[in-house]
C-alpha cells in the first residue's frame, strides 16, 4: 500500500509541475462525473471473513439486484492547444441486500441457532469501497470548435480497501464530447478503465 501511495504522490506532483511555455501553470478545469461501473467492480464478491461475520448475525449477502454507484473528480491541465493532462480520482462500491434467517433456540455456547428455511430480505448493505487514481493524456481533435472532441489514454491504480495493496489498470477514452460556456460545460465519454466502463459523463468548470 505504501509503495502504491508513493506512486500516486509522484503522479500528482508531476501533473502539478506541468507548465506552459511561458513558465506559468496552464489553464485548469475541475470535472465531476458519474457513469457505468468500472470493470473491476463487476467481479465483486463477499470475502470469506465477511461471510463469517454475516453468518454470526444469521445473515447472508443477496447479490441479485445489487448496484454500483460511481463518482469521479478530475483535474485537467491544458498544456497545449491540443493537449491536456488529467488526474482523476474514482470511487465506487457495491450496494446489495441482506438475507436474515430466523432464530430457533440456542447452541450449547448460548449463541442463537438460525433456520436456513426461514429467511427474509432485511435491508441493504454497503460494501467496502473501491478507489482509483488515474493519470491520463488527452488529445483534443478540434480545439477551436464550440463542441470539442477528444480521445485519451492513461494508467491508473485501483485500491480495494480489503487488500493491502493497489494494482494497475489502463484507462482508454475512445471518444469524448464536451460543450458549454467559457467556464461551465458538460461532457460525455465512451471509455474503458478504472473510473467507468462504456460511459462516463458529468459537468466541468474552467478557471
């Protein structure tokens, strides 16, 4: 985990150090987005220790109908008319239901016994979150147009907080579109990576 965090600090420092040819920081934008869940969340499963903790309460995870909220925050530095460097933090988790089993007495240790034939859905549970940090290069195809088209590629680190380390994952933006005023704009992207899969969109603000 320490090595992974050190890598992220280096990426952030590198992005902040990018300067235009006149020595000043390039124009900066903040973007807040959401989208379809990233690929690494699709394989989410309850760990053995989590299953044991739930079983102690007479509960079990019920994954049918589970969903994965997605949120992202990006900083984009315009370093050339056609070039942006982007640093994105992504956040997602699994929101799933819980099955509660009925009690029928206690065992010799005084703990309740649970009847696996007597079950009912008992609310929702939020999983341990996934965090991703991605450094990405964007190429803007038509910088002088009111509607910008762009593509991008980069590399990120994904952290599942149930594990002591992060793991790398590439990020591809096949095509992005953005439109708005001088400061406020909206964007939508066809993308694949640790932030979102297939679609990522939101709003941005140019400073």
